[in-house]
C-alpha cells in the first residue's frame, strides 16, 4: 500500500521516490499516480496556506496609526520627553533669587555685672541678597538653552523611532506584496503543470519535464514559507516599537502616497541646517556657552546683601528696643586668579561649542548628499523596472506560455522566463521598499515630514494659479 504522505509536497524525497517507483509500475497506471499525487499536493498546499496565512481576518493598518501608537507608547520616546520636562524645571531654579535668610540671637546667660540695658539680649535679623549684577539672568539663559538641547534630543529620539517604525511598516507591506506575487506564480505554475501532464499523457512530453514542473512549484511553496517567517519577524519588531505584545496581530498595511523625488537639493540643504536636531542642539550649546561666558564676566560684580535687624533690651518695656539695617558685599577683586581662570574656561567652552556647530552643519550636509544619491539611484531603478524590464518580462512569459501550449517552446524555456519575471518583480518591490525607507531616513535626517513639505508646496502652487 502506498502512503498518502509520500505524495505530499512536504516530502523532500518526492522526485526520487517517483523515479524509483516508475520502473516498477506499469506505464498504464503512471498517469493515474501522478494525478493522485498532484491532487494531494494541491490539498496540502491549500490547507497549509490557510493555516499560516497572516492576513486572514485582519483589517487594514495605516501608517498614521503606527506613528500615533509609537509616539504615544514607545518607552524610549517617553524617557526622552521626561528628561526634557526635567530640564525645563531647571529654568526657574536658575533665575530665582537666593533664599531669604532669617536669624535670631538670644543671650542665655551673662556672668558679669552690667546694667540691665547695657546690651541687647534678643535679636532677630533678615538678610536678602539682591542680584544687581544679573547673574541669575545669565544662569536662566544658560538653563533655557540646555532645556532646548534636551528638547532636541527628545526630537531626535522621536525621529529615529518613527523612521524605524516606517521601515518596518514598509517591509511588512513588501512581504504581503511578495506573498501576492507568490500566489500568482503558483497559479501560473499549476497551469504549466496541468499542461505538461496533459502532454505527458498523450506521449508528447517526457516524465522529466513533469517532475521539473512539480519541483518548480515546490520551490514556490518553500519560498512562501520563508516570506511568512520574515513577515512574522518584522511584525514582532514593529509591535516592540509600539510597546505592544510581540505576538499581537497586526493589520494589513495599506501603503499609498507619492513616490516622487523629494524637494530640490538646495531647499533640503536649507531645511537640514534649520531643522536637523543635531544642528539645533549644537546651536543651543553655543547659546548656553555664551550665557556662561557672560556669567563668568559678571562674577567680578559683587551682589549686595541687605539686612534688617530688630533688637530688644532685657529690661526694656518695648517689644522692640531698636531697629538697624546693613549692607554687605563680597570682594572678588582680591581673588582675581580664580575669576580670570573661570572666564578663560567659559571662553574655551564657547570656542568648542562653535566648532561643534560647524562640524554638525558640515556632517549634516554630507549625510544629506549621500542620502539624496541613494534616493536618486533607487528612483532610477524603479523607473527602469516599471517602464521597461517588467513589461518586457511579462510579455515574454505570455509569449512563451502560448508557444509552449502549441509545442513551439520547451518547458525549460517557459520556466526560465517565469523565474526571471518573478525575480524582477521581487527586485522591483524590494527597490520600492528601499526607496520608501530611504525617504523615511531622509525625513529623520532633515527633521521634517516631507509630506508636509509637498502639501505646502502644492498649496502655494495652487494659490499662484
């Protein structure tokens, strides 16, 4: 008895098994066995695809939903925002006056004989330092600049996570597209297998051709499993970015939009220098360094401390016997070495911050140039495949399919053309995915959503018309 599982496409020894058994079977029942094995293979293929189809019963998943979930739930973004909020709280601390000082002095015992009102026995004092030099304002400006730097760090974290989420989203959409291509290829191969079997039954095709067609179809099934595994891994990565259960189901991505080239290079150059978080953070460091240099110069200016004292004599009938006031200042001029070193330190930090700003601007422009070259190359590949290679390959497969059915072309030529078309479609979809990912990376580099830029440009053109 023959086991049904031996005819399953999951059995990797199917071609060898059939080869050895054909020598032992009669030629009259060989077509029947091949037909049975094909029917079983079709059943296994349908059941397997139904069991592991990741898109079954899922709704569409839009890119805006993914970005909203990432911004709301991603822990790295939440951490960066918390640091920015903490940095903002340092601004009022830096700009505040020194705390008011309140003191008291009480004589607990006197061991000499003096008149009762010769000395005061109780005293209450209040002291307040008045920042006339403006040091607190300089500290406030430095703290505000540092808070802006923390904000730019948080914005960089957001841009990076959003770019990763977009890349995963586009990769998932690519895998679904590859699954559709895989289904179309399998349907085409099923047609080729049926045609080959018919020819084999009438004796115009060899057994090797039939086995070749079946093996090609088996490769398509194995390729589908690989795609589904990669799809599962990418969905898990996207769930992690959205701070969800890695095993939670995702919807089917609905990718749409303009795939044209971004804004002109000169416009992007201006946007990079104006919006890139690294550049703006370097600018905030320059601002903070200037405020610290200003503070170092103001350290030479003493801030007066105003005091008010109320005293009471022990034998006096009044609650307050006398009131006095005073003013005190620190004397920085006697410690000039300390303050000159502080000023030189602040000047050095300012020079370093200005150099870092120039470096950040130059590095950003270099990254922009490389990214634009990558985008232009991918865009050229997309146009070439879409306008020339794919239409030609589809016409070639259709022509060979018709020729094969009329015995004008061999099965090997037909399968080779179908394989070439499948490779071209896979390459085109991967290039399209890489192009969309490159645009997302460009948005992260520039620090601006390019769709907003395109829409504003379209609105401006509409107003001009």
